[in-house]
């Protein structure tokens, strides 16, 4: 798997600016993922008939690439919604040459369009599926006819740390990480051929379906690997092995049953993880 683009602020700046710029830099990493951009572009093009003549809302519009594509595919009007102040200014500049587009600086949950929405475009997936902003789509103040993409799942598999051929991953090194899910602890070029168990799935209109307790007792290995799949109409579109936009999650396996829960905190969804057996 190609390395993620990591952009950090190294000097001290006021905290509010630091937060906004960290979010801004995260967009640069997202748009550096050509595979992810192609998946979204292909998805929109396959649904051109639904986009033609429709009011389209892009939530978390970022650079506005998909807002522009929706207009080129025949959308009657596009609302490009972005709350980050730096992205918002850039978005206005990038979409200034298009007609029938409104750039809105707003939290996606607080924006209510003044007309019926036909299509929503988004990328609110987190590495653990629901740990960023899919909650927003389940609590919109309006109901679109189509959401692109409209589903996803989170799966877990067992991995033997010795099979990873990483001299650092010894039991004494992993022990402090018990009960902690770590992003990209080990880089992988290909998806391991191990049994998967579904932890959770999400579908627009149905919400989040989360197992109360996840049993991995039949799995081999001393590490658990979590990864998310983006789906539309039940079809897999992309995952961290094909799109670098999302991280792999790793944790030492210290039991056979665990729980995973999500809690919306008004900004993002927080995750709790606990071994119960």
C-alpha cells in the first residue's frame, strides 16, 4: 500500500488556527489519493441520469472537484457546503467560473437547502466506518432521493504478528497497546488472506447496524486488523488496500470477544473499544 501523505504543522500557532489548518491539510492527503478520486468520479458518472436536472448538495466539499463534476454532468444547481474557513475560501475561488452553484460556509448538520434535494455527494467515512461524520447523514434536516455513496462496512480479521516479518513487533512492544486501536501500525501492500468478521455496517436510510459483542474466537493470530469498505447499493467500491484515504486499524488480541461503540460529540463520532472475554 503506498504511504499516506502526512502533513504536519511544526511551529506553534494559535490553537483555533491550528485546528482549522490541520483539517485543511487533511484534505490535501485525501485529494492526493488518485484511486479514491477515480472511484467517486466513476460513481457520479454512473448516476448521471439522477444528477441531470437535479439539485445536488456536496457535503464537506473540500476543493469542489465533485461539485464541478456534478455541474458538468447536468445538475440544475449545486450547493457546495464546507465549514473549514480555509477550504471555504479556496472553494469559492475554484468554483467561481461555474454558474448555478452556491458555496455555503456551514456545518453540514445546520445547513437546510431552500429546495428539494435530489442527490448528496459526500465522503464522511472514517477508518472505523462511523468514527467521523456518517452520523450527519443519519440526522439531516431534509431527505435526498439519492446519496453517493450510500453504504459501507467495517470488518476485522486475525493476523499472526510473526507473519508480518517486522522485527519490532514483539510481545513486549505490543503489550502497552492492549485495548488501543492504532492506525497504520504495520504497512501492508496487499489484503491478507484471512477470515473476516463484520463488525458493523451502514446504509443511508437504515443507519448504523452494530454488533453488540464481536466474537473472534475462531480466528487465528495475536493481532486484530480492522478496515473499512466503502459501498454503494451493497457493492464494494474501495478500501484502504485500494484507496489510501483511510487507515488500517491494529490492536493486540487479548481475548475472544470485544465491544465497539460510537458516540457523537457534536463534531465527530468518538469510538470506545473494550475486551469483554
